[in-house]
C-alpha cells in the first residue's frame, strides 16, 4: 500500500507529482462503481455506536428450509463478517422490474441501459471518476414509476430532434439513492439527464485532500452542483417512512445468490406482512402497523401517506454487491425520519442507517424483522458493516 507522509524540503511540484501518482495508484486498485473490500474496525475497545445483540433469536415461525449447494459453492461460515463490506459513499439503485440480469449489468439490453451510462461517467476513466468517492451502481427488481416525463418537460430543441430523427426515444426508469434516502421517479436515458443526476446527487460536496493539487477546473468538475437538479424532469423526493430491504439475488453472477435471493424475499415479505396483520388484529398493541409495498413506488407512497401509524416496507432483489460466499446478503435501510416502534416521539435507533448482513438464512428473517427493523438492534453474528446518511461507514469494535 502506498502511504502519503509529510516530507521535509519537498517542493510544491514534487508534492503535486506525488499526489497525482497516488491518485493513479488508487484508481488502479479501485473502481468507483465496483468498490473494493477493505476490512476496517471501530476503535479497539470502544462501544458500538448503535444498539447490538450478539445472536439472532431463534424463529418462532415455520420458515423455509436452508438450501444446500454443491461442492465449490459452499457458504463460508468461518470468516468473521465484521468489516467485510465494500467501501462506498452511495448506492444507486436502478429500477428494472426484473429479478435477474447478465453477469455484468451494463451488458443488459445490449448495453443500452442506465447502468452502462452511469459507469461511463463515474467509472474508471470516466470524466467524474474519483477513487476516493466510490459509488455503487446496482440494478434492483423494483418496477419503475408509471409516470414519465411529458413532452412538455422537454426543451424545444429536444422535441425538434425527436421529431426529425428516427432514433428510439430515451428509456425512462426510476432511481433510489441510498443512504441519501432519495427517490428519483423519472430518469430518462438522455445523456444530459444522467449527467444531471451525477452532478446534483452523486458527486461529493467536499473533495479528498489528495485533490488539493489538481487543477481548479478538475476539482470543480468533481464537486457536487445542486443546480443540476433542475434538469431532472421528475424531480426528487425524500424517502420518509419506507423501510427498504435489499437482497442480492444476482443468479446471473453466482448461483448462491440466485437461490437465496428469491427465497429470502418471500420470507421477508411474509414476516413483514404478519406484523401488519397482528397489528390490525390487536388494536391495543403498541407500535405502528407494517405494510409491504409492491408495484410502482409513486402510487404505493400516495396510498401509504393516507394511512396514519403505518410503516411501509419494500423488499427487492439487487445485483452483485460482493461476497457471494457470504450469501444470503441483505441490506436493511431505515429512513432518517422513522420513529421508534415503541414510542412515536423518539427517533428509531437506526434511523438514517443502512445495515449490511451476511450469511442470512430463512430462519434469521423473523429475528431481523423483530430486532433490527422494529427494535433497532444490530445482530453482531450477521453484521458485515453499515453506513449512515452522509456516508459514514460503521463497523463493530474489536
């Protein structure tokens, strides 16, 4: 590993050269959209910055059996999980409405897709590539919003070009940004719109010090510019009371996740729905109801906002996030505005957090729903890492 240390009697030119070489070296080791594993921990002996329990409670329900795999595809049950989460500042979830994709998601639809466009911009060699600000681009099984930008939202030049050419109209999808907890209901494949998403929401607000010696124009290009948000036809909304559960189900990449993904999705939807049913049957029970959201996000959110005292929960499959041998891989995102399940005047203990779990089996799902989603406890034996809104990475102390 190349380390930067202060050097006495070093000229500004030499320092700049050292910084540039460091940037190149780091870029060679890390892709912005394929974050690398780097096991890190909280300070030794320091208490965890979030509530924890040691093990997942045993299930009280009749859950699906744990699948078995052939030789060579076994699940790694020996490697400690803590710290084995890819380094990233943000996840971009592209709503595809599909449950599986090619091994490389940018190859989907013959390369005509949003993942490919984003990787061209922020991936290695792209104009907004920054090895010190990793962005993870993923496909998700959630369907895109049924709304799409109207012709009225296009500029006259765009409309004229569409009229005078035979090119295929831009494809439109929806985007989740996590842990920023933002939802972009409508993003077309117009290069200007994709660039606007990158500039307004994906680039950092402050650059790593290694960029101090870069040319001003380069630094400006790599910084976030919120004014670009005005170019997004569908706008951006906050995710308020939707718990989001993501499960790696990328069978086109590895059969372990291809098997675990659909199995765990079904289990999570069942256990979450049970919570809502129990709440309806026991009116006196403390805490909000939970409603599993399906279909296009816009309608589900409108319906949810009409109901008081109800959490939404959306469960989806995502493409490769790293660590197939730790399947099932699950990420639970708790929105920043969510209140405690037991006290609506107190914030949820994990509000604004994304919690990564590995080696999740069907027998663990009920415990994750009860302990992590409802109570806000992180389960140590399953914990790979976490991330807070703003990008702070979370680990357990040694």
